[in-house]
C-alpha cells in the first residue's frame, strides 16, 4: 500500500511500512537539476525529516538516468551574483542534514550534481550500467555540490583527484571497488533492492537508526576520542527507549526456547 504526492518534477511515494521513495521526474533532460527541482527536493526532505511515520527514504531517477547534474540552461549566462542569490548551499543542506537513513538507487547517469546528490545518501545501490563522473572542469567550472569534499572522503585523494581533474567517467564496478557504491546489482533490480533494504532498515528502532547515522557522519569530521565519547553518550541514551527493553526481552525469550 502506498500513497503518491504529485509534483511536476518530483514524485514522492509514501509506503505504509515507513519507507518513502523520492523520484526525480525530468526524464526529457535526464533528471537534470534545475532550480525548481532543487527547491522541491529541499522542501520534500525538510517535510520528511519532521514526519515521524517516515523511517527510511530511497531517492532515485529512472532507468536511463539517476541525475545528469545541473541544468546548464540556467547557468550558461548566469552572473556570480545570480548564482549566489539561488542560495544552493541551503538547498543542498536540507538533504545533507536529513537525519534518517537515505538510500540512493542509481540507474544510468549520475553526473556532476547527480553524483553529488548520490553522495548525500548513506547507502548507494547502483545498476551494472550506471556511470558516474564529475565533469565540471570540462565546462569551465568546478563542483558546487560537495564533490571536492565528499568524493575524497569516499574514495581517497588520488582517486578523487583523477576524476575531479580530468572529468573522466567511471563505472558502477569501479565505484564499488573504490568504496563509493555499496552494492552493484542488475539494472532491473536496482529499485527493488533499494526498497527491500529500506524496509529492513525501517523495521529497526528509529532512534537507534538516527543515532547511528549521526555518529557515523560526525566521525568524518571529529577526532577519534571525541567520536567515541559521543558514541558512548548515544549508547547510554538508548537505554531510555521502551523498544530497547521489548527487543531485548524478545531476543532472550528466543534464546531460551
């Protein structure tokens, strides 16, 4: 059972098990990110963050493209002031700060801003034919959605430099070998695999899932000793949840039977 929120550029399918599928819907331009779509994504993720019924979100495109990056028709003659006034950092932040588990289901192209959008996810599942790249340097600009920061954290300096400085594309298997992608599956299975994983995550205690996500992301910016202290605080707080007691009792009951 599911319900669908309709938007010309973004489709949101809310399923009854706490899973939401967010689908980019600009197929004629391979789901390129124009300002309308960026704003719709920011508004949607802000709403989903405050919806207690939502446990896990899957973001996807279509069978040809996850997202082909920025819509260049909005940039080719743009001035620095015009680009600044679009306040894109705030729009990206709505996704970056999303507190619940986020899975990217990637078919086809994940290029430029599309690759950056995928890197905002916690788990990336790609089809065998998926292609990734950060080609901004080839059109006279640089990444503006976090690639110079997130890609290096995902694949290391030398791999990140190679793709950022050349604009070269790489395959799903190469992305997995570099640890950018979690799983590579058959193209026709990508969304099903992502939704199945989302359902498994949605069945877990929501407080625990949110704490794990927050701690893992914080570990990328904090020294080890700080991260360990924060983990212990979060671990202790979990003992104030009723679900902890219920699940432990159920586990112990199974162990005795």
